[in-house]
């Protein structure tokens, strides 16, 4: 079989194949560009950028001050249980707010949902990152509201329902509410409006 000369152009069959590949590549590139610059992708990109701007503005705001946060359970009595002894040599890093099972739990802050899921000690938990990058931790829920990680919540928005999940199983239904800064846990009791 003769070998093609490096100076000779490809045969008609080979030329057709190469031209077809080039056309396919151009059509694919145009389709991809149309997808990127129109419709769904553009909307997703706008949403992503908007969320990043909101989050940046959120963490630049001041952290909660004394008495600035609403009660996460409307009408419930607040008792300072911060620092009380717990199992395994732990101390209580939050407060317990007792209420009837299935009572709505409201976010105490605006923010972005960081976690919706199970925790070994807290059971069904929701974490919300609020102003100043402060994390608000809600534990022992019976069930979650219709929220997902990455959702934005407003202060007062329902995020779950009182229960006894996690290591609270068998105790009276309650919400464990904790606040965490970059330095660690802080007592939420003085920050709540009583």
C-alpha cells in the first residue's frame, strides 16, 4: 500500500471527514455559547452572584447585641441553662426552651441556612449563619420546615418544629438553641429579647 506524501492533500474521503468534524465542533461551540449566554445558565449565574453579595453583606453586619434577638418559640418562657453539667463531662453550650411537641421554631435572625440534617447529640438540627458570621444552632427538632442548605431565611421564619431527637430522646420536648462565634460558643440567653 502506498504511503501518502506529506505534501499531498488528503483524499476526498478524508477531507470530507475532517470538514465534518470541524462543522460539528463549530455547531457544538455555538450551541454551548447560546446555552451560556441565554436562559437558564445566565439566570443561575445571576442568582449565584446575588447570593454571594448578600452573604458578604451579611457577615459584614454587626453580631447580635444584648436583647436584640426574638424568642425562637413564640410565648415560651426563657430560662438560662447555659453552662449546666451534661453527660460525657460536657457543659451546656446553649439554652433549652421547652414547648409542646410540634410547636413551630422560628429563626432568630436573617441569614443563610448552613445545615439541615442529623447530628449525633442534637438529632434533627438546623444551623443558620447570621450577621457577623455568627452561627445559630437549633437542635432536637421533631421535623424540619421546608428549607434547604443555602436558603435565605428571615428572622421569624419557621425553620422546624419542637421535638426530642438526638440525645434528648425521652425528655420533655424542647429546643436547644446555641450561638457560636469564631471564638466558640456564647450564651444566647442575654442576646434574646425576654
